[in-house]
C-alpha cells in the first residue's frame, strides 16, 4: 500500500490505524454554511451520473445486440 521508500517508525506504524479509526468514528457536528448554489451543483452531478449510466447501458445493449446478430449470420 505504501511506497517502499516510506519508512515509518514502529510508534507511528502502531498508532496510525488507531488514529484513522478514531477520526472516522468520532465525527463532530459542523457549524457550516451551505451555499444555495450547492443544491444546483448536486443536481448537476446527479443528472450527469444518471445520463452517463443511461448512455453506458445503451452502449452495452447495442454492443450485445450486434454480437448476437453476427453470431446468427
């Protein structure tokens, strides 16, 4: 996982997993402001994902139908 050149002391190597585990499970509530344009950005991401998935499925189905038509001939 780590580069061969990266040498960690035994102390760091032993405490790093525990620090990562605590940082994941010890989440404090954030007092943050959400910009109104964030909603439109999230909508754009969702639509991009949806249309990308639809295109991928369409291309896959087209490729499969072409392979089936070649086999039958």
